[in-house]
C-alpha cells in the first residue's frame, strides 16, 4: 500500500466521462491503511478521528467499522454520528468553547467527555452537563506546524491545576489533560516537549490529590504527501517511545484528522477556459477556491496538480483560476505546466482533508460529487470488458 492514494492516469479520463467533473474519488482502502498504520505505530493509543477534517459519511463509516472513536466539535457532528449508530461513549467533545446547542445536544445524546481551557467553560459545563468528565487543554508552543492552534486555544500550563481544582469544586470529574501541537506538524519534538510538560502537570496534580487517568495528545500528524518526504514510521515511533517512558500507565488518546483523511482523496477537474491576460497564460478550471480548493484559504494548503504525460512542449508559467465570478478565486499562480487546452483534465492528489469539508456552493456551483474508488474501479473494468 502506498503512503498516499493516487489514481492511475489511465483511469482519469474514464472517470471524468462516466461521472463528469469536478469529481472527488475517495479510497476506503487508503482510509483503512492510514488507520492501521497509526494503530501499529502508536499501539495502545485510542484514536478519535477529528471529523471536521472530512465528514464524508462513507469515510466515517469505514473508521467506525474499524473501531475508531471520534473527536466532535458541534451539535451537527454529534447528531450525524449518532444517526449513523455510533455510540456517544465513542466521542470526545473536544471544542474548548462549546455552543449552548452543542452542550444541549451532548447532554441529550449522552456524550460525556469534554475538553476545556477556561474558568468560564467550567461553569457552563457544570450547569448544563453536571455528569461530565473533563480534560483540561493546555497550550504548547510550537513553530514546527503549518497551522498553530495554540494561538487560539489552551490554558497556560501553570493554570492547569487551578482549573482542575475549580472543576472538581463545581462537581465535575477531572479525567485528564490534553493538548494540540498544531496542524501538519512535522517534528516529533513538539510532541515530546508537550509530553514532558504534561508529565510535570500529572505529578503536580497527584500532589494535590488529583489522579489523572487520561492524556490526550491531540491531532496534527501531517499528511504524508510525496513532497513532505517524511519517515512517518519513525515520527510515530518516537512519540510512542516518549509515551512509554513518561506515561507507561496512563490511558492515551489521540485526535488525528488530516493524517487519516488527507491522503484518501483525489480530485479531477477540467480546463474550461484559456486566455492570455497581460501577456500571461490563464487557465480556468471547473473547481475553485469556494469548492474543494477551499483548503488554500482555510488550511494554508498548497495543492499539487498533475496533467497527462502526453502533454508535451516547453513548460510555461500559468495562473489557474476557479469557475466563480470572484477575483479571489485563483488556485495556482505561476504554476509550471506544459501548454494545456480546453477540456484537458487536471488531477490533484492528497485533497482529503480540509478541502471538501469546507467547500461551499457560492455562486451556485454544486459541491463536487464523491465516488468510492474501490466501487467505481470494478465498474470501469466491467465496462471495458463489455465494450471489448
Ligand atoms: C482540528 C482538531 C484536530 C485535528 O487536527 P489535524 O491537524 O487535522 O490532525 C484535533 N483536535 C482538535 C481539538 C482540533 O480542533
């Protein structure tokens, strides 16, 4: 199994013809591979998939079948999992600031585990969900990540114990500690630093009579695109050894989003416009920044595209824009490509995380349809047989 899913070019044309473009292709085998890889390299760690990275029901279903648990952040995510038959005791409500609707839905459905990072949230949870078990989220500074969530969330580590004491005073069960090192984090050191800070807090808590049971190491594991060139096994093994030496008897949770979903999807989009503007080549695609490419804005992601090998000729630098009437809708600038023509197809791998999840229907463009690779692959083969 490859580290990431990429359609063979031979299939791209057939898929575009059969299903139209823009088209997303999801590989459930890749989902399975990613989950198994995590389980293998972080043995004993309970995995909560952060569904915000890609809430596709078939992807979620696949993970649910493999016994994965889920990190939820809103009433919508809770309700969607409950309606799929996933038990609330497989969910952690990991948004440190929850809406009233979210708290109410958690209470009604029976979600019991919550994270928090402030005094005010302790009072809100104690009032609405007195049966809650809570994990205190601390801030861990990190400059190895693409998106640093510690700017928005996490209590100062020195405030962790006072928060725990207050939560207990308010009648809540304090179960543990959590952090999020930031997203697309490429260094195991960030986790190891966070583990030693956490160890100190666990020890200080014990001195105060608070016996913490759970450490939640959050998400942030990177999407292993070919470009990243990272040894994921060694990255995770380092975290595993850190856990073994510092937390041998603690229940460990993790909340990966992008690592599980990022490599599972490909996009096929088509060139629908071509013109020279101010001496520069512009191509217009039928998918843009308000659709699957929304990750450019929301996740600071740089997508990689590929065109058919049969496209030859001296490379040019071109701008690729999306189909909407907004000038913000530019996907690639000064992108090196062989000259292309109307109707040429463009393939984008590694667009499973924070891409379709944040797509909109702005300007009336429907979201790209998603098909399952393992299902359509068979169908394409049958059709080829039927024709020949
Ligand atoms: C977004 C988020 C995650 C997942 O982050 P990734 O970078 O996708 O792994 C996990 N936990 C929390 C609390 C989050 O907000």
